[in-house]
């Protein structure tokens, strides 16, 4: 999975539309290999981002869990610690 795409399920506060859109953009960039599409591919690229975002929102709304919601700040701190350990930062 692309390292820039973050887990969005089961957080408090819940995921925002902007976060879903950003993850969708990263996904479409990854599978197309385009950071920025050419003019001739731009419409298809943006349509794909919107479709992936819509499907992702529906998926996130439909998922259920009995686990307590994760705290964003705690998860970010854990990720920073893992990165420091992995890359020696």
C-alpha cells in the first residue's frame, strides 16, 4: 500500500471529507503513476479521484467495530516513533 495513504476507519473525531479526498488522490496517483496528469488525461484522472472518494466514504460508513475509536494524536505519535526507529531519525 502507498505509504501516504493513512488508515481512516475508527477515529475520534471521524474522518473528514478532505481526508478521504486526499487518500483517494494518493491512490489514483499511485495506480496511474501520475503526480499530475496531462491535460488530455485530467478529466479521467479527476473523475477517478471523485469515484474512489465516494466509494471510500460509503465503505467507511458501512463498517462496524466493537473496538473503541483511536485517538488521532496518539496514533500520530506512534507513527513518528516507528519512523524514528525505522529510519534512525
